[in-house]
C-alpha cells in the first residue's frame, strides 16, 4: 500500500476536495429522502412559496440537495482552508494511504 505525506495543499485543490465531499453527501442525502418518500415518510420540499410533499418532494430532493450541499461545501472550504493549513503545520503534515 502506498502512503503519501501531505505537508501542504493548494487552495484550489482543497476547495475541489471539499466540493466533491459536499456534492456526494448531498446526493446521498437526496437519494435517502427519495427512498424515504417512496416508503411513505413525510418528506417535504419548499421552493419559494410552493410546498411539495410525498414522492414529488423526494424527486425534487434528488436535485436540490446536491446543489445546496455544493454551495455549503464551497463556503465551508473557503472558511476552513486557513485552519486546515495551520493544522498541517502544527501536526507536521498528514499521512494518506493510497490503494
């Protein structure tokens, strides 16, 4: 198994990683809401003044959740970049195992 010692990271690379994580989390969350709506859970989606419930809300959540999570991931990436770089310096890097 290969290991990589991460000592420094560029802002764009960190932001890209955060966007990938947030987008995949949003897609998982949207799919989970869709499945729950198929099972009869009270899923609700609000778009402006329109309120959707049931399976329609589940379908909407498949598309809206990833977009919302991408936006939040972008903001979180911008906010957390400098603390992450500081943590890398304090802990003398981070070891990542590659397959």
